[in-house]
């Protein structure tokens, strides 16, 4: 059916005949519900989405791609303006390259093709972003003066991530637990960054960018609480959330660049005094 219907791209992206039959039957059911004037239900825990080529959730997949592109563009700008001698350079590069870009890639893959594997990779990478943001905050606020503490804390976070992933993979994939864990970690991330920003906003005006980022991320996360059928069967609350984080990513990299250049200036001044 896939090949005879001309959906070669769908077949090549891993859709089986069974998957395609579920998709076609879903829309047949949607049509019957609408014809009878009933509210369209969710299928397998998700609202129905109109597939575009092989993209299962085209709006969210495209938004994830744009977030990844924004991260990549801002990463290149960061590398062009901040020399490697800046104290935060390597930590910021690791956050951008190995964590954020990787997370947005798997987010795009998951929204392109929802499977058990792509779902887990998307969720686990999202948790990694939050944990690395806390590590980034730890290095910036405490680790520059106490590198041993930052290293120990980083090891602790890796252990937490390993336990989190192991439980969800080997014991039970608990959506409620996963959300609760990410909320707790996200709130810790919020309050740690916010406290540091409030303490330094008079001395370092650019930290207001970081304050805006952490507050906006928490506010925009409320979009996830909205639950409505996708507009035109394409645009849902999750896609809107992903689209809204694009400028927030740009603002955060702007803060990282300003802060890295400030630390470089301070470090250079200290070396001259010595």
C-alpha cells in the first residue's frame, strides 16, 4: 500500500504497512466523528496529525529543526567572538555542541517518526539539557573558584542521569515520574540561575538576559499544559512551545558570549597584575 500510493519517502523513513494502515484508519475514524458532530479523541495518547511526506508531526519537527539551526548559528558566532582562553569557553561549547544540538536533533527525529526508541532518546536528551544547564550554572557561580567542587558535582549529575535513564529503560517508562523529575530539576535550575542573576545584575547588567531566559522558559513551558486538537491538524501546543523557544535560545547564547568575554577581561587583568 505504501509504495502503490506513491509514498516512497514514507516507506524509506521506516513506516511499515501496519503503521500506515493505523494512520489511514485513524483519519477514517476522525471523519466519522466529525460527520456525527462528536469531539475528535486522541489516538494512542496523541492528537491526530496530518502527515507531510514522512513527517509524523510536521510543525514540531520543523520547530525542532529551527531550534537546532538557531543553536548552531549562535554557536558559530560564539566561537568567532570568544577565544578558547576564556574560562567558560569549553563548558559553553560542550553545552552547545554535545548537549543542545544533540537534543534538538533527536527532538526532530522523534517528531518525524514516533517510536519507542526515538521517544526515549528525545526524553533522555531533554533531561540532559536541564542537567547540563545546572552544571553550567554551578561552574559559573562556584566552579571557577572551586573546580574540584564543580567536577564532583558534575560527576553526581552524571550518576543521577544514569539512574534516571536506567529506571525508565530497564524498570518502567513512567511518564509521570519523568515529568516530575524534570520539573524538580528545572525549578532548581531556575532558582540557582535567578539567585545569581539578582546578586549580580547591578554589577553586570548583561545578566538580565539570563534572567529573561530562565523566566521565559518557565512561562513558555505552561504551553505544555494546554491540550487542544491541532489547528489544521498540524499546529498544536507542543509545536507552539518549540517555536517560542527559538528566540530564547538566541538570547541565552548572547548572554553566554557577553559573560565569557567579561570573564576573559577579568582573567587578563588578574594575569597582568600577577
